[in-house]
């Protein structure tokens, strides 16, 4: 019976050893699983943080590029707006200048029209006065206008002939003098 007891104690010890070792092994496995899970969670957190950091960096890079594009577009729009404002200002100045010149032209036209009217009236007065003077001359001279013209033309012709004869005589005298001088030069040269 001692053997049986010893065998039972041995089996019980063995069973207790198996249970203890299983329990210890299970605890070790659970501990190892827990540590693996914690390490996996830590790695997961680290990976998550790295990915978030990469995503933030990528977002900042994209945002910076977008901001640059927007700033360039805004600068271009601003330049175009300034150019348009300058053109608008220039056009407004030209328009004002044209309006001023147009007003000046209107005033000049009015003045010219007024002056033309005055000139027409004066021309009419001069024509009337000239007609009265002709009539008076006809009465005084006893000649008609046509007869007076004919006499005037004849008188002008006579004056023109007299002047022409005077010029011809001067030219002939000058030609004779020049011919005499040339003849003397030739004679002096030949002697």
C-alpha cells in the first residue's frame, strides 16, 4: 500500500506538476500574448503616429503648394486689375479731353457761324455801297459801267505798253552797254 500511496502521491505530484506547469505555461503564454499584444498596440500606435505625421507633412506640402498657386493667381489678378485701372484712367482722361475739345469745337463753330453772318451782312453792305458808287460814277461821268470798263481797259493797256516800252528800252541800253564792254575786252585781249 505504500507503493500505492507512493504511486498515488507520485501521480498526484505528477498531476499537480502538470497542472502547475500548465498553469505556469498558460500564465507565461498569456503574459507573452499580453506583451505581444501590447507591443503590437505600441507598434500600431507608433505606425499610426508616423502615418499621421506623414499625412500632416503631405497635407502641409500640398497646402503650401496650393497657397503658392493661389498667391500667384492673386498677384496676377492684382496686376491685371491695376493694368485695367490704368487703361480705364487713361480712357477717362482721353474721353474728358475729347469732350473738352468737342465743346471748344462747338464754340468755334458758333463763333465762325456768327462771323460768317457778320461777313455776309458786311458783304451785302459793301455790294450795295459799290452799286451806289457805280451809279454815282455813271451819273457824274455820264458813262455806263460797260463804257467805263472799256475806257479803263484801254487806259490800262496804254499804261502797260508804256511800261513795256520803257523796259524794252532799258534792256536794249543794258545790252548795248554789255556788248560795248565785251567788245572792248575782246579788243584789249587781241592787242
